[in-house]
C-alpha cells in the first residue's frame, strides 16, 4: 500500500494536462475532466491546461504548481515528449519518466525488452514505409490470422485483424495512415486480460480484469462507447493464470522502469500461457476505465486513486 509522503498532506496546487493534439484528444479531455473532479473532491486546487493551446508552457512554468497530472494520451502525451518538458521545467508529474514512456509507446522497442526479460509476446514483423512489403513472407512466418497496428499509436487507432491473406495489404495501408512504422503480429487466441500496477519502488498489482468487447477485438469504440464492452473482475481464468498475469504485469512494469502506474494488456491461452500485448504508461483514467475499475475492486475508489498517484509523483 502507498501512503502519503510526510509533510505533504492537505491541499496541493495541481495542473491537469488534458487535450493535446493526438488522435485521442477527446478521450484525453474526458479523462482530464474526471481527474479534475476527483482531485477537487480530495481538497486540491486544480487547473486544467490544454497542451494544444498557445502559451501552455508558460502556464506550467509560472503556475506555481506542486505537481502535474498528465492525462494526455497518444503522441506528445505518453511518448516521453511532455515528460521531457516537465523535467526541464522542474515539475513533478504523475506517471513514468521520459525513457519508460518512450519505450512503452513504441510497440516494437517494448517487445524487444519484454523478450529480453523472458516475457512471452506474439511473434511479429516490422514494416516501414521506405522498404517493400513481402506479404507472402509475412504470412509464411506468422500465419494467416494476423494483427496489424501502427507502432506509435494508442487506443487501437489504425488497428486491424486480418483473417485471410487477401485482407493484409489493406490492413497494412490503413496502419500506415497513422505511422511510418507498422507492427504485424501473429494472432494469439485466448482471454484478453489487463492488469494495472501502482507504485514506484514497492509495487501493487491490481486484480485481473477480463475485457469482453462487443466487437471482435477491443477497438476504439469498445473502449469509449458505453455498452460496447464489459469488464469481468477477476478474469475467468485459473488461479495460477491470474497469479501469472499479475506477476507478468509487475515484471513488465519493472522491465521498462515505469513509475506511478501502468497497465499491461495480455492474452491468456486455453493452455494458460500468458502473452504480453503492450504496456500503457498513461491508461484511461475515467471512473469506468480499466485501471480505475480494477482499483475499485481492490478497495481504492477513484478520488483516492488519483490522490495516491499524485503522492507517488511527489515521492521520487
């Protein structure tokens, strides 16, 4: 359990960075609004700052803030860029540092680290705009059912499931609309499970959460449209698999040197094998998002969770 740092009780002056310029701007604004409400419930003075607006850096520099709660999703939010700015400004902030943020956002680099740490992840190929694509070779090595996604996007933006070879070129083209590097993975069938981790040095793995989308996979609509997915806590997998999912989430968090919070998305096969899909350093933080939902199952209500994350930002 994380306890408030000595001498930091009471009201703080906090900035909540939400909005931004990525494809996930509207989600970020929704997250920010709910985080602001939660932090105000805890007695803090909170200022909303939109990084898409001119002068936001000056607002941060001159605002006299004790800490910044980053609610920016996607590029220029969770990829290390805003974290680097906050480091230069000398402002404590919620979430992981520059390197961990950049590594987690880059799905290929994070996969290399997961593999080096002995964590399973689906077999994959990397495509770039400056090189020809050998579709037959991809299918030959990874199989006919594939997952195609941009390397540096979140919330399943530009992601497709390929069921047969003829669908692959269009899926790759769609992903290239969002990034100049594309990841193609073997499709791994199983239960989609996510596990949140809270902490800096002492880590707490939250309960396993099973995601059941209305669509074939947990796409953008499934994430953000009410009724398009359901959450089951704990996940409907064996006790051994639940324990492994929590251990894998902690291992992934440590492997990328995350801090504050993370959420690792995994697939658990029918034989109980756990495959890491990706790690999110700034997961959705609305009251009904995955990490807050799992925290609530662990007895941590949303305002307390937000407050605890601020304390972790100050405890560095």
